[in-house]
């Protein structure tokens, strides 16, 4: 525990020195094709992940690899322009390190986004999904090991990991903007391969509406650290076991890019309403 806490403190101290008087209120983790939101942050300080002590480095296309601190819609934010994944070879503790660093910097809310496969037949590519719950199917857990008791308890409650009030506010904003949103359960897998038809059928029968290779570790850490969370997923493809078609990362990115204007509008509209 002491070693991990020293890593968090070292990363936090380095970032704090760079951002000066900025005091982040809200954290943003921007997934595949969605990092462009960070380009709209004003008075921005940009820090390469490679410069931050103990931070991993993003290796996936569509993840720029910068922490951007500044102002978005009147709120001071710390935005991860790209995230880390378990399948890149990082441990769960490395994947979730930035969540604790942002918490140490002062955030109280976290907006986490991703590109996902839709398993609910009511979904379609391009849909925006408010995540209401998740299934951890990664085969690992970020809280295994010594507990960081300064952030949260040994056995944190996960009954409201995706803050219900934030989803309610997001739905209201979506109606005002004329943006259709849906809601569902997100299944987090390890990757990096896409799932087989039998695996997808299994997850759907377990109650998952969407599937992806991120988000779950960060949300577990956020819940442990007492952060309120809004999760928004972009459906980039349909992952229905009985109707599965070949899929490439390029296809995922293409749909994420097409969906981007609605995603940007929704996230910016909800920012003033987050605690």
C-alpha cells in the first residue's frame, strides 16, 4: 500500500506543479474516438502521460495520451485524452492509477466514456447509452491487494456505482437537446480479441446490454474513492451472438467519429449540472 500511495502522491505533485492554480472539480476519461472533447477545454494545461511519474502510456489508436486540465463549460476539469487498458499488459492497479490521482487532485465527480458493442436488440450503431450498472467479466479486480484506506473502505459498496441522479440529469439534458439516449448494463471484458458468438450469447443471457474492454476497472476505483460517476457509451457495432459479423478496430473508430457531435453536445450540456 505504501508504495502505491507514494506513486499516487508523486504523480499528483508533478501535475499540481504544472497546473498551478487550477483546481479540478470533474474528471473525464475519454474513450476511443472521443478524445476530441479535450480539444475544447480552454485555458488548458496539457501534460503527456509519458512525463507523469508512474503513469502508463496509451498504446491504442485513437488514444492521444495526454492529461488536459482547464475549463469546460464553466467547470475546471482534468480530462484523460485516452485511457489505459488491461489488455495492453498493464495491471489493474496501473489502469486505475489515474482515477486515484485525479481524486487526490480534488475531483468529486467522474465522467467515463467508451466505445462498445451493443448486445441489446433495441440498440443500434451510433446510439448513446447511459450506463446504469456493469458486469465485471475481466477476470481481475483493481482492489485486490492492500487497501488504500485513505481513499475508501476494504469492501466498498457498488449499489450506486453509476450515480442514479447523474443519469437522471443526463436524460433531462438529452431531451432538451433532442438527443436520443438509452440505458443499459455494460459488461467489461479483458480483450484484446473481440468475443466469440457463444461468449456474447452468454453475456446477453447474464443481463448485459453492451460489451467493451474498459470502464469497469476505473468505475470500481472511482466508487472505492467516493466519486460520483456518469458513464456514457457509444454503440459502434452490434455484438449479437446469433448474428455476429466480422469486426475491425477501424470500423469501431469510424462509427465513434460519426457519433461524436451528439456525444460532445451531451457531455458539455451536463457539465454544469454535476456536483
